[in-house]
C-alpha cells in the first residue's frame, strides 16, 4: 500500500546530502574570496612617519588627544568644535597641568571643511588644534586611524564631527577607563554607549530600520564582539598603548571599523568598559540605512573569516 515511502525516504536523504555539499562548497568559496581579497597589513600613513610629524610610537607629550574624522562637515563641525574647545580650555584653566590637542582629519571633503577647521588653528594655535587633510576619501576608519597615528596624548579620544555626544561626557568615559585599572601592559578602552536609549530610538524608527538595527546587532554579537552592546558610538577613549596596538592592526576603513577595533581588543585581551553617554541624533548623517548596513554586514563576515583563515594576523607593535 505504501510502496512509495522508501522512494521518498531515499529522495529526502539525497536532498540532505546535496544541501550539505552545497553549503560546504558555498562556505569554502566565501572563505576563499575573503582570504584572496584581504588587504595586506596596513603601513603607517605618510603624515605619521618618524621625523615628519608626531607619531603614536613616540612617548606622549600631552594628556589628551581628540581625533575628529570629518567628511563634508563644514556645517556641523563648528558646533562640535566650539563645545569641545570651550570644555577643554575651561578644564585647562582649572588644572594647568592638563594639556590637550584636537586633531581634525579632513577625509577628502569636497566642501569647506578644511577651511573651517583651520580657522580654529588660527584662533587657538596650531599646538592645540591641528588639521590633517587626506587627498582622497578613505572612510571614517581610515580618517580616525590617520589621526591616531599622529597623536601625542597619553589618552586618545575618538569624537564625531556632528557633536551628537555631549563633549563633557568625556568625564564619564574617563571614569570608565579609571575603573579598569590596573591596565594590563597600559592598555584599556572605554566606549561611550547609546544602548540605554534604544527603547526611545525604536519608537521613532520605521519597522524596516528597526529590523536592520537588530540584524546588525545580531551579526556583531554572533561574528565578532559579544561583550559590548553598542559598538558604533563614535565616542571612545583609549590609552596610548591600546591605540597603538589596535589601530596598527586595523584593516577596515569604513563604517564597520569600530567592530574590528573591538574585535582586535578582545583578541589582545584589552579590558573594555561600556559607559552610557548623552546622545542626540543630528541631521546630516552620511550613513545610508540599507546600503551602508549591507556593506557593514559584509565587512563583519569578512572580519571573522579573514582572521579565522589567517589572512589577517595580529602583530604586537613596539614603541620607540
């Protein structure tokens, strides 16, 4: 009566085997593509070579360096710079031993970003405000990396040009860094976080953007970073040694660079704190929801595969 059952069972087994073979073949191809297309270990930028500019490998001569990546930010940059420099100047008056520098990295902007930034050099002096201009747009990660390599601070703060995070919240991430002491090999990272604002932000987002956000968070957790809820907040404070070791190994130059940075830190066993900061969404974001997140998803997969296959390897860097 049921003579067809053995045939169905055989077909089922055949389908399972074919699916397994397909998945293995597809996974192998993806791994091969990730390995073959991997960039080689990046070299230090020309601006940061010994003798031509300050260098991350040299001993620190400032308490704090603030690196501000900027691409077409002529409209938003002044508000951020005014707030940051007002805070830094007041802090220096309260504590004359506190020294700082702000490094604006003009990432191949097509507007007047460089001109706007150089006005602050004139106002505060080139020892406190410096501008590094890249001929071609390299992406946020590439711009931050350039600024970090040219930093003079014992601590290095990444801060977005839009001023979405209140600059005074540097005291919160400093406290987070302090709570991680003693720092192994003088390395520690404190990340500003917007995770506590997630419920409010979801209420203002479309279902599609909310779905993209959860999908991205899952990929970050599944592939790369499990301990940090908000990897993308652009307000991160690093000790000088942590900055040297992480950024010297960094490959990603666009939106997903934060994830690789923290992935490297975890692999190097650098302690990481996550600290809630005040954050306000500022109009003019360069992030295109669907395409930028698609690119980031690809980068997340390749980060994991390239380190897993040995295409990218971590190298310990030495100071001068």
